[in-house]
C-alpha cells in the first residue's frame, strides 16, 4: 500500500518565450482537496474511495496488522470514514471501481492545469490506442467546475520494475526499457515534454507493461518549433538546468531518460555494456550534442539484435535489487 505514485518536488518550470502569469502558476500548483466533500461525486461515477474498513480488510488479507497505517486515523469516526494512505501525497487517494473491484488511484488537479489538459488528450482516442502511448491507463476524468478541480482516475499499478517481481530475463528487461524510450518519442512527436522522467514516475503492471505518471511539470510546445525553457525542478536535472540556462525541453527529457535507464540497470542487476553505449551520448553535458528521443530508440533497436539469444534468456539470480 506504500508505492510511490507522485513526485515530491513542486512545479517550477517557466517558458523562455513569455513568463507565466500569476494566474497560470496558480492554475498549475498542486492541490490538497478535502476528499470527503467529493466522495459522493466520485461514487456517482462508479468509484469508492478507501475507508477504514477497506484498509483493515486489505491488511488482514495480506496477513499483516493495519495498526501502523491507521495510527493517525480518528477511529471514532467509524469504519466507513475515508482512510487516506500515509504513503501518498494529499492530492492522491486510493479506491476501488465498484463494478469489478479493480483497485484505482484518484488524483486531484486544477481543472485548467497543464497536467489535466495533457492527460485528457493522451487518454482519448486516437492517442489512447496508439501503441507508442505508455501513459498509465486512465479509466475516468471527473470535472468539478464549481471548485475548478479535476479528478484523474487511474488504474493502480506498482513500481514493479525495481522490485523482486521485476523482469526475470534480459528480454523482458529490454522490453520494459523500450517502452520507456518509446513513450518519450511519442510525447515529443506531439510537442509534449514530460520534464520529470524518473524511476518514481514509472510504474509497471503484472503483465510487464510500463507506464509514465505525474505530468505536473509537463508542457506542450505546439506553436514553438524551437522551444527553450528555464526549468530547475524535476528529479533528474541536467547541467544546463542546474546552471539556470535556457534549455531545450526535449533534451532535458533525453538526459533524464538516460539516467533512468542506468538506474534501472543498477537496481535490477542488469549490466549490459551495449546498452550503456546507447545511453552514453544521452548524458552529454552539451544538450545540443545529445540525440533526439527518436534517435535513441533507433540506436536501441539496432543494439538488441547484437545480443545473443543465450544472454537474452539468461535468468538473473533473484532478479531483484542488487
């Protein structure tokens, strides 16, 4: 119940072409809603937010005590009171889809935020059905105009890639890495930069699918063929951002993607010199010397056939953290 679903850092990403107005910055700030107020609205769309009873039942089914999780909850409110997960930020709440019991996570965002706009477009056809789209599956979007809040209802996945349930052979590991690269290519083709690509913003399903989450820093650049931004936030920050220089948002993503790949190699125990060779130019300190995400994908696809079948199918002992 303690998977990390969101970045801990606040948004601080501004366009070089024009400064964001105060109103726009306000619109993209993280919010902390009073969840009981929206409980009925969310239920009317077919989703139950977790209650104290639900959390107790979850831990009992796992053979664990819920005492630590419930320690800060006012038990006098009764077992049907909402029970926030201490492992999540205040803008996220766990729940269940009523019709089939599928676990979901609800994220509250500003209705006019960049994140809600981008997630809405990525979660609708034809983009939703594009095989390059590896965004966490969104099962509903709930608008609440009176409070300028939108709720993103997502499937609950896990950070499986870096745990003991991660890829058990190099073939599966490469499949996961390719999805990460492919989604960056997909976003960039739509003139979208994520601007916070990191392990904490990457989830996996039980069947090996990978997905990006947390588009709080993401931006569109539809009308700018050569965008430059000042961006000091994000988890993996390239040198030009640390120095406060105007930066190519797509090359920021490429740098962060390179760091992500190296971290997954280390954490899963897969050291592949050929893959490191692909990643090396992604981490060039000169952003203009870094390849595009599409060039990275092409280099990756050229690299994989060079790996022998024996290496591809070799099981990693424990296939977990090393």
